C-alpha cells in the first residue's frame, strides 16, 4: 500500500486524528513523519535510526518552508474570524472562509507531497515488505520518532504511549486492505 493511501486511511479512523494532533500540538512533531513511521512498521518492520534520521532531515526544510507557514496562515485566519477586530468583516466573511478553505486544501496537498518524498526513502533502500502485521513495530517506530523530540515533550511517556497505541491499533485495517 502506498504511504499516502495508508496515511489517509489510518488518519480517518476513529480517534487517530485527535491522537496525531495532540502529539503535534504538545510535542511539536510532524504528523506525516509519525504516519510514515507507522506505515514503515506496518509493512517493513522496525525502522533503523538511519532511516528515521533521513526522514527527519528531508522533512525539516520542507515542513518549515511549506507546510508550517500554510498551517500558521490557516490558523491565523480561523483565530481572526473569531475575534471582533482585524481584517474580517461581515461583507467579506464568505470570501475569507473560501480563502481559508483553499489554503487548507493546499496544506493537505503539500502534506501528500511530503508523504511521497518520505516514501521515496523506503524505495531507495529497497526494503522487503513483511507479510505479518506487528503492532509493536508500529509503536516502536513512532515512539523512536517521539524520543527525538524529548526536549520539547510536554506529555508523560505513558500518555504518549497511549496515543501511539491508538494509532497503531488503527493500522490493522489498512494493513489488511
């Protein structure tokens, strides 16, 4: 299964979006890397540090220059829409909402492009797919990524593991597809 298809399938499972966004907000991790770690664990097993480091390296520049500015703009527009002042008026509300939705669509498209770049790492290394699904590989890969962000961590490890387990449990239907 392609990474983008996997990511969409898993992200749409109950509680996964909330778990991913909680980790993103509290630990400042990148959801595409987290889902890449899950996909890798689901189909290729435990990820080596060299692969994770390559994924982070590829992602940092792209995330900081493309995805995060789009996300920041979209959120700023949402917050401004709730405030009483600013650029938003009754007359331009529909245009404001339309523009925000367009920015959201571009943000999602940019994350899908990011996933394709991450998948190419796996293709470069010519890993062999594993037939058996092992939840512990999915959790281990995502946890390893979370550990690289320890300095920013605001969640207890038990809370992180609970969120990662929710995501891993949602990978089972995607693996069977």
